[in-house]
């Protein structure tokens, strides 16, 4: 991933334009990792769709290998093999020989990770990138909290336990010492036998892959916003440089004649930083968009002196910067023309340098190839050669962001009639991006008739404005924000800066179609497929679980439609987690943790629904969402229009294991201890072949029994169903019969076969703390289709 054992990210080759044209190849899901490129120009990359792809130099797929999980690990090429990890808990050793016939099994061996230890993680996903030690031993870390050394025959050499997940590529010294970052907040030095040499803490997660310099320094970034220079022999800190937000990016090293001349790293504050070996700033370049991509370096073409830095940004732009001056040589925008996927354009993976060009992968699922210096030789609307930064040197402004997290610097796009409006505070003084925070007493007024609520992110970088119902369809809206901001961390000179916020933000609202294209009742009932969830803001959320969100598949059925006028009404939707069967048909998954209802309203084809108490599973456990909202428009073909938005709130203290850390170390919690987040998702029609989107013949409910919970004991709801019943496919919803709001989430207890084998009674528990209204309505579901209603 970082080119050499020391992770320098530096290709000491003079690049030249090859005459090639850019190309892209689309996979089935998002890509958040880095391609690797062989000597013939073939690129290898994994995707959240579970496949590892091999593409030739023209972008044609040579082959693909399916794993049983998401692939979020960069591979290692050695001896005609690619070794890469998967979310299924296995390392895969894959034969890359192009002469192998199609259909042959390319997997040489697999290596299974140990189960998790302790309470930091609950899965054994391989997300650490594979590298090679001096003797060819394969080194990789995984989410279960281990760093592994695996021999090339697939046997374990040693395993080193850290205190939490290992997502970094190890840097390896000539003596076999390997250096790793971990979510335990620490950097670890491990000798060639797997024993600890030293451990150094930071004040944040370490997912930045360390880079080992010839000057004896180890350079590594942390989520505390600092780039650290540690003595590689002892771990003693030489210096630390503070950026204005967390560092996800891995540093690159410019080395000339055997000495380290500069260190380059990106920050989620949007800047690329160039630092001298003594820790002083050489230059910074502000892209205006979050950077998680890791910089890489190459020499300039023959006849030019100097080096080029390549890095991707979250607005889909690949930058080539002058390594000495920090000016733009060129940039290339990889954003798709598809208006929905255009907002999924984040280049979170790092550039990979081949002999003729750069490969980089996108959250939209594409891998791109851009020939070296192509923009200098062609007029292309995607390319820019302006040396300046794309954002003003002096700026103090709230800027709209898209649901996918892109900062809008020009004309604002249309906002969906139900959408959450996210505003980003950007403060730059003399070209320096400040870690400026919106203060807690901010107020928002609006020209819209619907009331709004608002909440700032814990770090104060974002303000989320949520309409209680809908923005005026095809209208314009003004938001007036008043308050103040402050910047204290990492400010030049160490003196806190302050400013006032008194700004009006204007946007237009998309037109809503007059009717909602949902039908209740078999056989016409439409079932939706909701997928590709992205929690884009704040940047921390994407940095720790981006590929996990992207892998969700939900089937969504319509439970209730109650029109109030010709265009408006109440509705209830029901969500079940889903997976593809052997024929590739998506069906509900009884083992999925997702089974919950969403209630809300519609206006025309705009939908705003909310669930409370929903758990979103992370690798460390289920995060309880105190508030989870989906806001979108449905076209006539049951696809979401551009601008679908998600909004959620979490009580940080309720988060398993990490609760205290979120409050004390991550700046995720606001003054009330809550974390607010926003994002986007895709909706389309479910496959009509799915057996869990329609009722089986003969299945119906024959009896109900509700026992209300008391302060002393749990309640229960029993439902008797005829027909051939898989109890795992049956679930129930409890609603307030008057408001149609969800009031409890009963959990499965047992299934009891009756004396008549044609009937099964399924019992669900109701938590004793559930506060049931006077009249409740129960709805039994088969998959995501309503099976029956309990009489009120």
C-alpha cells in the first residue's frame, strides 16, 4: 500500500505522460481502500461488495474473487500472489497469474483470525493492510485487536495483541521491527519475534499507517489531530504538529540522497501539510474538503527539478501538488455524472502510483486511472491547472454541505422537501484553516412555515437544521443563524480567536410530485431496498465505520398509509436486514439485528420518518440511536431522488465500551452529551422475486394476546399464525392507536407449535419499562409485509 517496507509512499521515478486516456471501472459497492499496481500496470482492489478485482492497464476486468465479507484492506503483491484480508475474518492468498484459465480457483490458501479478546471489538474483520517483513513474512492487523505475522505458506509465525483494532499497515525496519497504530490510542513497536519493544500513547485513535524515516524517526498521525515524530528506537517523542482536525491519513516521506527532507500528511480539516524534519511547517494546501486519503510522491518528468505530491479529497478531486511550493500542478475531478452517486464521490482511499499513471478508488464504487500529467496535455472539463487553492484565503462563513458531506462553495443545490440542512463553519485567516467551533448558544430562525430544530456537532464544526415537517415544495428558504464562534486549539501564536455569526443562508427546495408511489396491500404492495448508507458528518463517524454503513442492506415494507388530504398523510414503514441468497436475490435475514419500524408523514412524494431506540451495529457493539430519521423523495420507479438525507442522535454515554472516550477524547459529544450526525443513502425497488416481500398462500393470523408490562415484570404479545411458519420471519410492531407512533419494540421469545400442526404461536417480550398508551395497535409482519392487525 505505501510502496516499500518503511511506508514512505515515495516512488523515486521521473513520471511522464504516456498518451493514455483516463478510465474508470465500477464495482457493486463503495471502495474505501487503496489499489495496488503490478509491473504490467494491472491494478488490484477490494470493494464493499465482497469481491477482489484485478483490472488490466486499460480498465478491463481480468478476474474477480468473491470473499464472504466486505474488503477494506489493501493487498500485498509478491511472487505472483496477492494477499488481502476480508471482513469474513480470513486472509486470502490469491494467485495473480494471468495465464490461469477463467473459472479456476485462484485461492491458494486462507488464514483465519483469532476471535476478539476483551470488550473493544466484537468481530475479526481484516482491515489492516498487508505488508511484507524482511524475510517475506506477511504482516497484517485486524479489528479483533491483533497484529499478525503469517508465513507465505499460510501458517502463523506470531501474533501480538494490542488493546484494540489494528487498521494500519505496519512500517518495517531493516532489523525486522514492525511499527503499528491501534484504536487503543497507541503506537506499538514489535520486534521480529512478536515481542513488544515499546508502546507510546496518543490522545486519539491511530489509524494512520506509520512511516519510518532514514533519520531514525517514526512519523504517524492520530485522531487527536497531531502528527507525531517518535524516536524509532525508544518511542520518545521528538515533536508533534497540531492540525485543525483528526488525522486519518498516513504520512509520506520525501527522501533525497538517503536523508528525510519533508513529511506530507492530510487532515480531515481539508489541508495537506508539508513539514520539515524538525516539525516546522513548510507549507499547507487547503482543498476545502475533508481529506482521509494518504499522500504519495513521485519525481517530476525528465527536464524538471523536484517532486509531485498526489492526494485525494472527499469532494472527488485528485490533486497533484508541487512538493516544494505547495501549489497545484493540476487536479482531476472523478465525480460521477449520475446525480445520486455524484454525492458519493469521496476519495477516502489513497492514490497508487504505477509506471504510467495514478489509480485511486472512490466511495461511489469506482476505481479510476488518470495518466501522469494528463491535465497538462488535454482540455478536459474535469481537469484544473490553476495553481491556487480552491478556497479563499480569508473566509469566515457557514457553508451548506450536501447529504454526502461535500462542502458547497458555489451555487447551492436544490434541497429535498424533507431534507436535513447541514452547515459547516469555515474560518480561514491568512490562508490558515482554524479549528473554529460554533458556540452552544447559537439560534436559527427560518422563513419557512414549518418549525425547525437544530443541533451542533460536538466539535462545533457543523450545525444540523431539521425541519419539523417539510420545507415548502419548489420554494425558497432563508435560514438566519446568530451566535458566535471560537478557535483555541492549534491557533498560531497560541491566543484564542473569536468571532460573531450573523448570516443568512438561502436555498431552493426541490419540487415534490403530487402523490406518493407506495401501495398498501397484496399483491400490489411495493417493497423498497434501502442500501449504501453513508454517515458523512461529522468526519469522525465516516472515519471509523465508513465501509460498515455502506454494507447495510435493508428491505423496507409499507405497514400503514393514512391519508389526511389528497397530498398528505401518516405512514409507518418496517425495516428488516437482508442478504442475498445463492441466486443473488435479496431476502430478509432472520439473523440480522435490524428489525424496526419508522413512523412519520408524507407530503406528495416526500417522506419523513423517524425511529427511536434503533441499534446500529458497529464492530465493537450495537450503538443505540436515540433518534434516527430518514428523509427522502420517491420517484415513480421507487428510486430515491438526489438529496436523500439521514439524521441521527446518540447519547454518547450509552455507547458500549467507548462511551466515556467519546465524551472525553473525541469531541463528539455536545454540551448535553449527545452526538448528532447526518448522511445519505440510496433507495430502489426490491427484487420482486424475493420470497419475503409477499405473503405465502394460506398464511394468516388467527389469535392475539397482549399482556401489558408492569413496573415489576415484562409484558408479552402472542400471535398465532397458520401456514408453514419460519418464526424468524415473523415480527411485530406496537403503535399508539391514536398517533400511529411506534411505542415499543417487542423482542422474540419463543415459538410454540400448536396441537394442530397448521398453527404456531409466537411469543414476543415487551420490556417492563415500555410505557404503553391506553390503546395500542399491534401489527404482525412476515418479512416486510403486513400479515395481520390486532383489534384495537
